[in-house]
C-alpha cells in the first residue's frame, strides 16, 4: 500500500532563490498508529469474514431478464473482512494511522524559479492500513511536494538564469564617461560607462547571474545591465548657462534658450575697454563661470598683450639725443 502525497507552499526571497536556502516546513502527515501498530483493532480483537458478502467483497444483484449486477459490499467496503462491533482502535478509530505534526527541513537549491515543485521522498502520508484486508502488507509512505513561490525583488528581474538590472547614470557621466557602482548578487562592483552612453545601452557581466540547475558544472547565468540616463527636470541659473553655452559650442540650433547669451556677448564687445592699470592678475581670482564667460567672449584678451608691450617698452634704454653736426666759424 502507498500513502497519499502532500503538497505545501513555501515563499522565499529573490536572494534565497539565487543562493539557495534551507527551509523548515511544518506538515501534519498521517503516521502509523502507535496504539494498534497499524492494524486498526483493539488489543486481542481479530478480523472476521464478512457475513454479508461471504468474504468476496462484492454483492450480486439479479435484475429482470436474467441479468446480474455486481456492486461493492456496503458492509465491509470491499475488503471481505469485518471488524467486530466496538473492536476498532480508540486512537485511530480503525484507520491504523493518525495525524502528527512534524517539521521537515527542505534544502532549496540556488537557481530555483517561481512555480517550481521540489519532491521530498517519503515525507507524505502513511497508508491507512486499518481499512485494508491485510494490514500487515507492505506499505510505503507518500512524498512531500514543495511548491516554490519567489518574491519579486525591488532591484533585480530575471529571465531564466540571467539577471536583469537597470542602472541610473548621471547626465554628466553619460556625456563624459566614467565609472559607477552597481549591485550584483555577490555585492557591489564598479563598471565603466563609455563616453556618450545613452538610455537603453547595455553591457553584460558574465557569470554574475543565477545558478543553472541544468548545468552539471554549476555554471551561472549573466548579469545584463541596461543604462538609463538621469535627465534633470530643473536647472539652476549656472547649470542652464553652462548647458546653453555647450549648445552654442556644438552648433545646436534647435535647443531652447532663455539666457540670451548673444545679447551679453554684444554688450561685452561694445563695452568700454579695461581701465588703465588693470592687468590679468586682477582677474585670476574671479569665479569659474565668469572666467569662462570672459574667455569665450574674449573680453580680457588684450590685457596680456598690453602687459607684454609695457614690459618691452620698460626694458628698452632711453636713447640720448643726437647732437647736431656741422662746421661753424668762430
């Protein structure tokens, strides 16, 4: 006789599915009754042949026309034997098995997917031997099936053994290139961001994915990283000025401009020349944006030239006035 299988559900996290985990699962399977040792009878009581069916387990009914119809004996339930009245085991009520609470430790391997079932042999129900004609027949427990549910992760997604991750990249890093940190199943790693990276560009980190259950060598899938460039929704005055200057430098005619940089350039070219005595040293400590603006508009280009010309003039020795030559009569 073989007992029934038991099915239970176990919820695990995404990381548990990646690394593997041990779970203690509480079940209440049928086990052999210790009072009657599975025969379903009180001590000293034995089974007798069913008097209704004479031990055949079936009853024959005659119908009109000379036909016969056989049915299962309702007295013995088809076993052919009968338990005397009040002879059933008081613990299991004649079933030969009782429910018992147990804790089963299940090893969930890394790489399991949502919806998979794990089979644990011999952890199911014990067969109800008390209801059989031969309680001493060979018995076998059923199996325990664990239905795995994997909780979704806030960072990672999964495609088979591959893990998918979307990495946010600052706008400046995407334009200039650089390095960013991204999480993996084994911790953070640094990845390079190529110059000019755009949203949707992808890179692959081999062997950083889930374990492959079908692989005998224990290989892992890959981690596929998709970049998403962070576009700022609001810009400060300085940031917008730099971006508009970059648009002018790159010849972008379609970009919206609100800072009106051309007007400032025209004003700077028509402005009064630097005051006498001003030098390039006076503008060394000015702000970054101001210095960059002066460099682009060429406002102080003549300061260096004036200083160089002044130094050259100071370095020359004054020439003595030439004396008039000529003969004179005294």
